[in-house]
C-alpha cells in the first residue's frame, strides 16, 4: 500500500495543525480546522512581525550609535543635520529625549547630544570620561575641560 498525493478539491489542510479540513458545504476557502487554530496562527504571525520590527529598530539604533561613536572618536562634537543624515543617521530613532530648559537633549544609549533645528552639538559619551580617567574621580570636570570647546566640523 502506498500513498497517492492528490489535490482533492473536497479537502484542505489546516495551516496551523495540518489536520484535514473537509469542505462539506460548498465553501472551499477555509484555511483552518477551527477558530482555535485560526487564532493561534494569527497570533504567531503577529509575534513574528513584532520580532522583525524589533530587529529593525535595534539595527537602526545600533547604526546611529556607531555613527555618533565614530564622530566622537575623531573629535567631532558638532555636526549639521544634513551631513549627519548623509552619514546614514536616522533622526527618528533615539533611546531618550529630555527637554532641559531650552535645550533638546537626545540619547542613543550612552551617547547624548543636543539638537537644534540645523545641527546637533555637544555630542558626548557617558563612558568616555571614566575610560580616560580610570578612577572615575572628578570625571565630570576633567571631561568638560577636555571637550573641544567650539564646533569642530566633520571632515568626512
Ligand atoms: Zn487546525
């Protein structure tokens, strides 16, 4: 005895559990054997699209962080928005935003910057000082002394 695989127009297979669906009463477009299977299938699809979205957001944040990190690495703390956009920075993805007085301060993980309508400035990393000083003592004041005073244009 062997199986013969045929497309029997009278039956279908549940997308969720694979059970046979018998088309008894004319409808031949059912994809699920039950509402339970239908719900499980749709819930899993929703969860998958959430993971896809989550992955995309994390990639964009990672990209933004890389760009800021590279700028800091070459001593750039101010850059105009257009140049930053050309580097691939996506202004829609940050990890925090604070309004401090008149200043709009954004963060991408440990790196913060202040945004104006035309540029971003005061790019700095929370970890930089600690790494440079080792002890963590007086990090804030030393760091602010070290920071390039005015705008350094991005030579990229
Ligand atoms: Zn089923």
